[in-house]
């Protein structure tokens, strides 16, 4: 009787598991299919605008990146641009990246560096700069703003263009739900005057006039908050075949190859952006479950520190940190901490596609393989072993070497991959709370 009941329970469990997996797969497919491209949404809105043109209160406007760029120059006298790209600003950032030379535009490794660049540029020219960032990066600008640029310290004006993720009343990802509503209060606490950037050019001009007067009189930073779909679409050209010569894999394909080498007790920390989304879908397709992975959906640049913290507390478990080039650049000093701590169980893998892939594909300095090398930087910091892989055979060979290295870490593997991602890539369907609980339970297993 016990055997019969046991067999029945196993059958129910298998059926429930299969049903759950199928539901999750359908959720991913539906969420991917229902999303329209920005271009399609703008076209639909412009069609509606034509239908209600006699009722201006129903018309939805957009800023043309080229015209807004011209307004910045003519109204505010801004001629230097710097910052970290953001998805809400990607169209404007793309226009600047394509049309402004490097002498007047720098994509910085973090937002604090952008503020410091703007400080230096102002002292050299007497003209304010534009610093662009996502509101998630406000934390990185607090120190250089309050201890350098603020009125009462050095009085260094600049215009902050801030993408407002997590805007109240708008659906967004969990990592933005706290930051979004808090953004106005944070700016107010920093004594930075701000306003929402209007989505029509007459209003934008008035906002820039207000910003100009403040920067001239108070000589301090002024902020414009940018809501979603404020700008008309503008895209950077894709990388040429020559630029991607010798690169065989996309990040997702390289991740599939890497994940085949994972053991069931391995701990995985995935970085911010597309990689964690790809890892979630990969686990879903294989029916692996998600308890082995911590998805660092927020806190760009901190995945390696999280992995280090785990590796130190779990010395008998292998910890893989799946990082991105933009994320490593943002807080690259942690490489020195990792090397100094000498964790032999930490395997640091950087997927380097040379772009900020999740916010518009703007280039990073790591994409210049002839000039930039994560491997040499890691070696200089004290990593014991470094490797580079670009194809399947090299990845398999490198993973075998990673496994063989037991007491001589840390180890770094740089995967040079193609830029871009699947357009129908879904998002994690598990809550951040569930991810944390299941992951912490997995960490306690012997």
C-alpha cells in the first residue's frame, strides 16, 4: 500500500512540476510577444495625434534628440557631454555618441567620474557640461556633488539629465520600485533644484532657460528628470563585421556553453542587465530551477563583491561570478580586493561585448581589444590565473582549467563575445524575495 501511495505522489509531483514549467514558459513567451518596439509605439501615437490634432490636450509629444541637442548648445552653451547611458535616455545618448567627437563626449565608467569630468571641464572653459545618468546612479554622484560641485564648496555648475526609472504610477522592474519614488526627495536633500523635462520643444526650451539662470547665478548643479519615451527613437549603427571579426558567440550562446560545465553544488552570481535575464531563461528551458543563481538585478558593478562575500563564507563551495564589461568597469577597484583576499574558490568570468547592451548598446572602453585588457588589469591586481576565450573549444578548455585550479586563486576568464541580444528575451518571473530565500537555502546545503 505504501509503495502504491508513494508512486501516486511521485506521479502527481512530476505532473505538477511539468505543468508549472509549461506555465512559466508560456509566461515568458506571452510577455515577450506582447511587447512592441519603441518605434511601433511611437508610430501608433503619431497616428493618434493626427486623429485628435484639433484637441491639443490629447496630443502626445516627443523630443527630437537632434533638436534638443541644438537647444542645449544655443540656450545653455553646453559643449561637453559625459555620463553613463540609461535606457530612458538611450536615443539622446545615441545621437551624442554618433555626432560628438571624443574630445567633447566621454562615456564614463561611473556617474561620479562624469561629475568630476564636468567639474574639470567647467574650470578649464567656464562653460557648464551636461552629465547624463540613470537615477540608479545618483548614489555614485553624491560625494563629488556635495564635496566638490555644490554651491558653498567650489560652486561648479553643470546640468544633470537623469532618466527617471521607477517613476510613480508607471510599471517598472523591482530594482527601480524604491529608487523611483525616492528620487525627487534625494535631489531635494542634496539641494539640487530640478524639474521634469517637458516632452515638447517649447517647454524644453523654457526648462533650459530656467536651468541656465540657476547655473549662472547660484553656480551649482541643476537637474532635469526624464520620463519614459520622452525622446523620438534614434539608434546607433550596429558594429561592423570588421569590428566583430574573430568573435564567434553572442553572450547568450557563450552562457549556454559555460553553464554546461556547472556542477550541481556550484554557486552562481549573475551581473546586472541582460545576462541575468538570459541565465533565468536558460535555467527555465532546462528545468534546472533557480535556487543556484543570485540575479543581481540592481546595484550595477557589485556582483563581484557579492560573489566575494559568499566565497569567503563558503570556502568549500565553488562560486562563479558571471560579470559584464560595463559592470566591472564601474567598480573595477574591487579586483584589487578580490586578489588581496586570495579566494581560491572564486571563478570570475567577464562577458565582454564592448557595449552597455541593456541601455542602448553604447560602447564601453573595454571593446577596444587592441588597447584594453581585463586580463592584464587582473594580473596587475594580483589574480593568479587569467584566460581569454572567443569560441566553444576555447571556452571548454578554459572551464577545464578553472576546475583544475584548486588552491591558487583567484581566477579570471574573459569571454569576448558579440554585441546584442534576442529581441524576445523575457524577464525573470520569480520575485526578488523568492530568489533570495531559495538562494540562501541553497547556500546552507552541505
